[in-house]
């Protein structure tokens, strides 16, 4: 009887073990089929680490979410728009520390500016940047704080305006990092031009600037807010729960989050259509803009981008900071990377796509303008070919964003550039 009982227990134990292993290994098989990319426990846990509902993370930063929507932003008189008030943002509605900060002999104030990619670089690699800079003798004995002028959809001159605004309020900085180019060449073409909005106006200005929204628009924005809250609540629950150590739980959470993000994208499209069908006025469009020659339009946007950067560089010596400008990589820049099978599935649009068209036409123009900046003495670095020899996947959507590896590689290149060109901050120079 005892022998039979022990045999039965062993059988149950073996069965339970097989079930557990099946559940834990199934995401690696099912993820390519259901999520269209391979399962990465490391990447998901890294994402949750930024959103875990712990006191340490709440004090530090919000979760990284590149897909910001109209309901996430409010009008600002000088910067176009900023984030809605957020418990993990500063009083000026940006990630990072309060931007109105003074220089100190013991501290380096480093600014990261740009759009959603710049914001993600702060969220995912801010600590990495600080650590790598402090490894250099040039930053020996210095604390490094990061100030952020970056939100999804930010494009020049919003970075330039933010810098001038905060400096007018008395802010003092040591290093300015500007990571941009994609939004500046893509969004005027894909977002502003179809709505006859002046190209240099902020993205979605035709929507943000409405004095009054109709009930349909208000309802759609309300639905967006509900889904966004559900996404954030789900991340905080998973980040603070013991089940985050289970592959299958991570997989199920990712499926639910993807579905919610798809719902957000659908609502975003409906919201744009609802506003576009309402009457336009000068407040919403600025100088009514139409284009007959796309190439000339792109040349103008590239020129505007470089001129905005040049304006920041003009402030460099009088304000006492060092300026570093980086053109962000993009998968649609021809010859910039051999895409992996995973990237071709999740991060490359083979059909007609405004973003792809704008990059194919506009990035060579940005590179040309970047060369002009370099010739004029601006610390400009073209990152377009940064992944040319990278055989691993670095892109994670069909727009412009990266996985953790991609952001780490970009951050390392930024640090390498700064260390090679910066003054010796360890001596206060």
C-alpha cells in the first residue's frame, strides 16, 4: 500500500511538473504566432521594472510608453503642449527632475530633448548614461542629474522653445543632448500637411487648438482615458506582483496590453477623423498650407530642423553649456540595417506608409543638413548607420521605436561621443 501510495505521489508530482514546464515554455512557442515577435522575458521584466508599484520607482519616473495619445497632452502657451499632470512628472509636466535648476560645482545638469525616442532613452537608459559618463575621468566626483524636454510627438521648434523658456525662468545647464530628426521630417508630412496645418506647428495642433470640442470628440477622448488607465493599472499590478516571475503570466499580460494598445490606436484614428470633419480656422491651421512639390517641402523641413539646431548652438557659449545633436536611426532609412525576420514582421511596413515615404525622401536631406552643421562647428552626430552591422533585432514597431538592446546601443554611442568631445568637468572646466 505504501509503495503504491509513493508511486501515485511520484506520478502526480511528475504530472504537475510537466504542466508547469509546459506553461513556462509555451510563450516561446506561442508569442511569434500571437504577438508576431519572439518572447523575451528580459525585455518584459525590464519594462515592468520601470513601472513597478514601489516607492523607489514612483519617486523616480513613470513607465515608458512611446504611444502617447491626444488625451495625454494639454496646451502650453510656449511649447505647444506638455503632458497632463502626472504623479511621477515634475511641476512642468515632463519626466525627470524640475527643469529650472542652477549650476553647481558638484553636479552636472544634463538635458535630454526630442520626441518619444528621446523620452524612451531617458526612461530605459537614463541610469546607464549616468553610470557610463561617471566612469570617465572627465566626470570624476560629479553627480549627474537628467532634465527632460521630450514627449511623444515633440518636434522642432518645441525643443528650442522649451530650452529658451526654462532658461528665461533662470535654468542653467551643463550638457544638452538633442535626439531628433524623425519627427521633424515625418510629422509635417504625415500629420500637418493633410490637415493644411502650417508645417512648423506642433503635431495635432488642429485638434489641440480647438476652443470647443463636440460631444463625439469628448466621448472618444474619455474612452482613451479609460483604456490608458487600464494599461497603467495592469503594468503596476504586474510590476508589484509575484506572478511577474512566471513566463506564462507575463505572456498573458502582454497579450492583454497589446489588445488595449490596438484599441487606443483605433480610437486615435476615430478621434482624428471626428476633428478633421469639423470646421477649420486660423487658430487651428496657421497659414493655410498646401504643397505641389513634395521634395521641395521636405527640403524646407530639413532646413527648418537644422536651423532650429543652429539656434540652440548659438546659445551654447553665452549660456555655458555643451550641445550635442544626434540624428536618430530609423528602419526606413535605406541601407541602414539588414532587418531580421522578427523586425520584418513587427517593425517594417511593406505597404504604402506615410512615415516610410517621408524617411526615404527626407533622411538624405537631414544627413546633408547635418553635414552643414558639422562644418559650422556644431557637435552633430549622424546615427543613421549605427545598426548597419547589427545582426540582432533592435526595432520593435513600424514607426521608429526600439527594444531595450536598441536603446542601450544608442545610449552607449551618445556617451562615447560626449566623453570624446566634452570639456573636463572633473576640474569644473
